[in-house]
């Protein structure tokens, strides 16, 4: 991680914004979930966000400017069955986001999280057409997001100077807290 950030800084001279987008699923009911499955998901999704945020923030603090955008998941608040590890990791990403927003805000570093929603990715490539239709039906707009729609929002958010500590739900699912 440190080497990657050093190489990026060397090549581009600075880091204006970064996106912590790593995540995996290793689904299993609690009784069958191994310690390795639990640790694997938390290592990639939560520890990865921590390590990358730490390395990126170090460079942003020097410039007193930057934006960290963490990818979380609707699963953080809905707790899908058989995804205790994933839900815990993505809820942890929200906690990390809000804590870092408070910690780094005085240095003009914004930290936000997004729930991108289901979209065509390697992670969803294994979903059946029926499962994708279920996700689409759960959305007020009756469809899932495209990768391009999520990317446009990330570019928009990275360009803001006044938004930090927020969690943005990008699909049109009705959140459980409304």
C-alpha cells in the first residue's frame, strides 16, 4: 500500500482524491462461517480501507487538501442473511468514514462513503437474471445502477469542498431509516 501511494505521488506529484473500493463476499451462515471467511472479508473491506486511508491521508495532510471516498454497502444497514462478515465490514467502513471526517476535517480533508447499489461488476457477474431483477424491483426507479452513474457521482463528490462525514445511497432503494 505504502509503495503504491509513493509511486502515485512520484508520478502525479500529489493525490487529490482517493477511492477505497476493495470488497469481497464469502457468504455463509454464522454456524458454518469459518474464522478465515470472517477475517478474509474484514481484511479486504475494512482493513484495506484503513490502510489506504492512512497512506493517502498522510500525503493529503501535507497539502491540507484532499478527499477520501469509501465504498460501503446497503448491506451495512440491512444485514443480509449469511453475510454477517460483509455487513460488519461495510458498517465498519461507515464508522471509519465518520471518524476520519472528524479527525481530518481541520486539515481540509473530506471523507465520505457511498452505497453504490447493485451494478454490473465482477462481484455481481455470478448473479442470476432473477436475482438482478429482484434488486431492480426493490428500487423506486425499477432498475440497477450503471458503473458510469456511480463513477459520475464519485467525480462530483471528489470535487466538492463542503461535504464530509456523509453516507450517500446511490440507488433508489428506500433506506430502512426513512
